[in-house]
C-alpha cells in the first residue's frame, strides 16, 4: 500500500508523494486568475465584500409588542382606521345609550327638589317601580349565583367510579376555595354586575390571569365601556371588541416602564369626553369628575383581526394568504398613539383562533347584540307612574294652599 508523505516541506511544499508517482502543483499564473474571475462573473455568482454583507433581521419574539418594531406610517394607519371604526360603533348604539340613560334617571336615587313646573315647589318624586324591580332581581340572583359554599358544582360525564367522584369533589372544593378566598374581587364585582344587568339588559366580565398579582381575575365591565360593531351578534363571533379603559397619565407611564406599553411620547393634552351615561351615573351618586388626578385618559383595548404588513399569514410555500389574524391593540384616544400590538392566539394553534377574554350576561335575549333590560320592558310604565304620582301630590298641594283660586 502506498503511503502519502509530504516531501520537501521546507524547500517545496507543493511536491507530494502519490504512491509511486510524484504530482507537482504549479503556481497559478496571472492569466489563470483573470480567467477564474471572468468565469465567476459569467456564472452569476456573487462575491460579498465584508462591508457589503447585510445583517440578518432581528428575530421577533411571538409575545413581544409589535408596536416597537413596526414603522410609524403603518402604526398611524392602524390607529386612524380603528379610531374611525370605534366612532362608528358608538354612533350605531346611540338609541340604546339613550334608553339606558333614561332608565338610570328613573331609578329615583336622587330627589329632584328644585322643580318649578307646573309651579314653584312642585313635587319631584320618582315612582320606585323600576328601582324595586332592580333590587329584587339583584338580591335573588346574588343568592343563586354565589351561595355560601361557593358557585362551582362539578358534574361527571361518563362512567362514575370512586376515583372520578373523588376527583370531582377535589376540583369542586379547590375552585370554590380559589374563587371565595384567593379571588378577593370576585364577590364585589359580581354584586355590581347584577345591579347593572337588569338596567342595561347586558353586562360583561373580563376573565384573565394577572401576571402581576399571580392570580386569575374576573372583572366587571360596565356595558357602556364595551363597544362592538353594529353587525355583531355575540361576543364569540364579533371581529372587533373594544374595551374603553379610563387611566391616568401616570398609570400609562407605569405600564411603559414595565415594558407592557411601547416607550413612546404621549401628548399631555386631554379632552372632556364624558358620555351621557357617565354623567347620569355621576348625577345619581352626587359626584363630579375631578381632573386634578388626571385620570381622564381613555385607552382603547381593541380585540380585532388585522393583516399587518410584515406579519402576514403564510401558506405552505411561504406566500401571504391575505387572512387577517387576531391581535390586541391598545390606543390612546386623545393622542391617537398606538401603545401596544400583541398577537391574540396561541403560537401552537395551526388555525390561529382568537383567545376570548370576555363573557356577556343578558337579562333577556334582545333582537341584536345587546339584551333587553327593565329599562326597555317597564321604562314607559315607570315614566307614566312617576307622572301620575307627581300630579296627585301637586293637586293635593294646590288644594291645601291657604290662598289662590279653587
């Protein structure tokens, strides 16, 4: 067997032993170098110089805030389109808001003692028929939905064995303990929901896991703070759900420092955007907004579907399909600034279905998205009863006056 051995290592490194023969590799001439360079150009191969090498685009984490990497023009376009859509959603439910506002006024929580019509000092009493119906429903529903032992009851589906019965009992005991003891806000939030529900006909809860407190949260959302498109029929099928959140500028900055919101500059100027429903609620409570605390910024948390450039849905060949994907987008209303854009589906979900955080409660099934409440059912009766009661009191007052015509 021939053994390769390098010869002339010091004198001539190009001389090698190839069995019984010797192969000499000559030096490349100037003509050969020119010929090789020409072949590279003809074949279309690229030669990259160090300065011309492009750095690869940074990898985008699935759960990161996309508002930090998207160009400003795309963010502004998203903000303008969504704010315009929200404005249209609000206008489409104006009649519902008016009925809801009238129901709040006829609760009779505030006595009107400054009426001057039909005469000075006429009665301003409100018939309690609506308030009585609301409080009766709240008391009975609260007792049924939150019994002393807890609201959770388990049911075994399939064959009943000792193991499954023990497991069902453990699950029931743990969930009742968690809701009644760990989720300290569950009780007051449910109590408040049951008061709003018969008035507005619809009420909502937002259920999610709070990573800051380390526990599940079931938070009540007033019906006026959750906005959906006109064509929506239910929560699960609505392609855009907007949660209006009142925050102070300091709270926004706190979220920016924690990295939840993008660190962008926000205009300090705000505008008085208190709705008629909020004014009616403040009037019932006898309070008025104070802007010293600067808690008058409206932050829209929008659960919607979008086809964002650079983050499109791709098919098996890597081509965009045009399918809109679920996102949660947070926008400051006054400055139209996008604070965050995050994907609203699981990374492992091949269908990319949206994650729903909202639960809707209906007093009575309505003709559309919103349910019917006592304001719709007996609102007219409450107005008529109030008018009749005031007439009876005013007529008795006039009959007992010591002077005047009779």
